[in-house]
C-alpha cells in the first residue's frame, strides 16, 4: 500500500457493508424463489438484515470518524456538491460524499422498513412473521403489501447505488470499491489516527447487543 493512502473505513463498517451485500442478495434469491424451505431461510435472512441495520445505526454514533452519521449527513452540502460533479472544482471526499450520504440513509431506511414489515407479514397459507400475533389480520395484510412493494424500492436503490459506484470508478477515477475492501483512500489533507483494537472491542459489544435484541424480539415478544 502506498504511503499517500489514508485509512478511512474501519474494519467493522467494512464487514458490515459486505455482510449486508451478501445477506440482501440471499434475501432477494429466497424471496424470488418462494419455496417453503426457501421462505424459512428468507425469514432468517430478514432477521440478519434487521440485526445488521441495528448495529449500523449504533455504529453511526460510536464508530470511527468517517463511519459516524455526523461526518456525512450534511443536507446543505448536497446541492453544491451535485453542481460541482462536472465542474473543475470537484474534490473527492474522504468518507461518504453528500450524495452518497443520501444513498446510505435511503438504503438503510428501505431495508429497515423491509425487515420490520416482514416481522408482521403473512402469506395467507402457513407462513407468518414472528410478531404476526401482535396485530390484526387486516393490519398484517397491509404490512405484507408494503413488504412486497418496498422490494421494488430496494431494487431501485441498489441499481442507483451500483450506477453511482461505476460512475465514480470509471469517470471520476475514485476507487470506491477498493477503499471499501482495504479501508484506505488516496486523498490529500486527511489525517486519521485509527485504533483498531478499540474499534473491534466496541463493535463486538454493539454486535452482541444488536443480536441479543433481535433474538429477544423474535422469540419472546
């Protein structure tokens, strides 16, 4: 690794990102396939998505500098950044750029809606979400409908996300994929002092809290 690269993404956020990619892909596969065994796995993957999103929300406050929501949720910078994309004054961002921040929040919210509604859904045959008993059948049907239609929102957001990555990789020559693998970016004027051991310990604690909360939710509520 060259000396002009800086560690931007911590290990927990990188593991979260690629694990979420895998779990969402598996959820899409099992949801589309639709067999009885596949739907059991689909529900399990939904619990995993919910746990991962819960972890990421907590990590957005406790993680390293560029993993924190406060470092990239800046609504007033969206328009100036968008107008600079094709201008000579465009500068790469160390963490998520303002448009990327919108994508991150939209994807997290869409997946949270998807996993949340799945807890109350039913298929009118034999499958019911673990919290189906807490709501009326009519409300469960409405949440199931949201669950189905929100799938298309997720498809759209994934497509937009992939298109944006390709734009930055090909047009802007920003190696976003490599950065999310290695954690490092070549960017000037940025200094980060990482503490990997502390990050991993905190992430393990938060991961255990998230996992425990989801387990309790689906088994004891």
